C-alpha cells in the first residue's frame, strides 16, 4: 500500500473559519492544517515511470510550501468496506492512463 500526501485540504478561508469557531469555544488553537492523503493499493511494485505518472495524477490543487514538514496526527478516511465515488473515479482514471497495477486509490484527509 502506497501512501502519498497531496495538497492542502483546507482553503485559507476554511482555516480561518475553523479557527474562529475554536476561539468561540474557548480553545486556544492558533493554526490548523489538513492535507489530502492518497492510499494506493497496487497489485505489484510500480515501475519508475508508473510511479511518476501516478504522482502527476495525484498532484492537484495549490502547493503549500509552508507545510513541507507535515506530519499527520489523525487521518480520516471512508468507513472500512466502502468505496467512495472519488475512489471509483480516481481508480478508473489511473487505469485509463495505463496504470493497470493500481487496484484502487482512496483519498482521506
């Protein structure tokens, strides 16, 4: 199983909105970050060109250099045993791009 981190899952507007809600609840949280995480189930180890193609497919949204040393403390994914619509579409796109070794891609935050 490959784990690939993607772009920020929260816009700056949503970050500020959450921080405001935290403040209203009396919490002294000063920053919040969330990134997309892609979990890729492969039938075999990907070749270098396949890995590069997969990285390009999963590179979307604005890059955020300020989170270069991002370490997740909590990962939220769809319930076990379910396949999200995002996963179905992403897996189809990977297959259409010639990544037949990719069995499934799921996205979490």
